[in-house]
């Protein structure tokens, strides 16, 4: 059932994005009296699930859920209709229209994607408000990854400022470090001293290469919330509510201290776990399993370790944060692109299975609209890439025509379209091949 819920959300989101994107091309084409021959959700190779002709346009649903399209008369597109292009240009054809009109038609799809992303974020702020964690509300400080300990940070550090400013939500720190230009972080160390620490310019790349993506994690106490049946902890007798106070007679207070000791027990030696159980001190001998795990989960964040605040917005108040959220979503997505061209980045490319997997396994409208807004902005950006066969490729050729006064020949555009199509199909096969490989090997 959970898989079906994911698939349903994915198809709903994809269908909405495709229809509105293609509508962004359709509306200006109609305004400029350009004939639109087809308007399709999904691809209709050989046959359609549904189709109906209204006026000059056939509206339909294809059977291949890899996208959608509008077929505009007199335009060299994925249909490669050479017979039509060999005929003299008709007044209603795309190629007969002024360059500025063709440019608007080609930019219509991505414009709708960006507007949709902004609109969804505005409505989300208006409907659900915003959760955030202020700098003073991470009571026990952060657990710090090894990469950042080497720079000068310590477990228990409390973040005060980032680039000289107090962050609105301190939990955004990892994403900002990875995707934005964070030069300095001011922290209060556990000993009470404050320090401003300078970060390397390539800190995001270092995080990517070393896998230290969770640089700062709010600390929680070592209180057991659940014990997995059949695991070493379960067999030894640990119970929900136990407070771990020592491991191998080494005093601990926080969950990260417990996990560090277990992970570092590479020889899987028997470990003495001392707990406070209802005011009594008890000890248990446990040997971690092959994955170096005991089979315990911690109690989540409670107000004594972290306070999550909430802010509501009226519709008018939602406009500014909605625009800001869309802007930074686009900026952050663009920032990720530099990692795609690394060896590790190529292996992380994902296709439809990866996209579908980001939807929750239980129906959640807030998550659905958040992911849809993200995908809409991603789709807008990807379609603007200057690759022939994408909107961005057509935009580049049209801008060249406007600037130079010379229109590329139909033969050149034909070859460019084929080249772009080959590039896109290759990327599609590679990304979805990655998904299949990860699925087979259990990584997905």
C-alpha cells in the first residue's frame, strides 16, 4: 500500500506539472494565432489512452508517463515532422511568427513552472505557517562531524551567528554549508568561550567528497525509546526508557557518544552498558551485531533539548517568504549542479524511481505540495538548459536570431534537435539505470 501511495502522489504531481508547463506554451501560441496540433499528457507512441480533437488541436493522454508535449505547427521539435517543414511556411505556423513571439512561446513553459513554485510556497505559508528553531533553542548544542572537528568545532558547540548574522532557523546550517557561501560561523564552545571559525572556500565540496553531509546534529540524551526484537540489546534485556549513563565504564550523556563508541568497536568486543532504570543502576553485557549495531533507537527531540517554534502568516504576509523560498530553492538547486560533474556526482544521478521515492509513504498534503513546488522549480531550471530539444536550446537559437538578424537554417535546427534528443535519452537511460542498479543492490 505504501508503494501505491508513493506512485499515486508521483503521478499526480508529474501530471500537474506537465499539463501546466505545456499550457505555458499553449496559451501564448494561441494568443499569437499559432496553430497547436496536439496537447498531450504523457507520450503517445503508436497509440493513446484517450484523445479528442477540438478545433485544430487534438487533446490526449499517452501511455508512456515520461513527460508530455504540445506539437506546434511549423516548429522543429521532437516529432521531427520533416514533411511539414518541407512545405512553404503558412501564416499560422511557428516559423512564420516574429522572433520575439517565438521567444515568448518557448519561455512560456518555464515561466509557468517558476510561477507555480512561487504560488505553492505562498499558499503553504498561508495554510500551514512555518516551523523553525532559534539559535538559543538548541539547548545541548550540536554533535559535530569529524570534518568540522578538524576545522576547530567541538561536540556541544552552540551556533551563534553564520556569516555575522543570526540565522532564522539554525537547523538550516548543513544545507547552507553545502550549497551556499558560508565563510564564518561563530560558536559558543562547551567551556563557555566564544570563537569565530573561518571555513575553507571549498567546504561544500569537502562535505560531498567525505560524506560529511550532516555536519551539525542537535544533541539528544541517551534515552532508549525502542528496542528491536531479536537484536543484541533486546536479548541482553535493555528496555524502553532506560537512560544509558556509561559504556565500558566510560561516562556518557548523549546519544552521539553512545553511537560513536559502538561504531568504533570494530572488533565487535563485548561492551558493558550501564543504565539508569527507574532510579536504579543496572549493567548489561552486549556484543554488537555484524553491522556494528545494538538494535536500539533513541527518544526523539523533546523541549529539554530543542524547542521548535512556529509562526503563522496571513495570505498577504505569505507573499514575501513565498517568493524568498522559491528564490532560494532555485539558487540551492543550481548550487548542486557543480557536484553533478564529479565522479561521485555521476553515480548519484537518479531517475523516476529516485524522484518517486522522495514522496512520503503516507498521504500528506503538506509534503505533497512542498515536493511539487520543488519539482516545478527544478523542471523550470532543467528546461532552460541550453540543450537542443529543450526549451533552453530553442531560446538560445531564437536569441541568436534576434541579436544577429540571421535565422539558423531548418537543416541546422534539425541536426541540433536530433543531437539534443540523443543527449537527453542518454541522460535518461543513465539516470534510470542508476536507479535500477541501486534497487538491485539494495541502495534504494
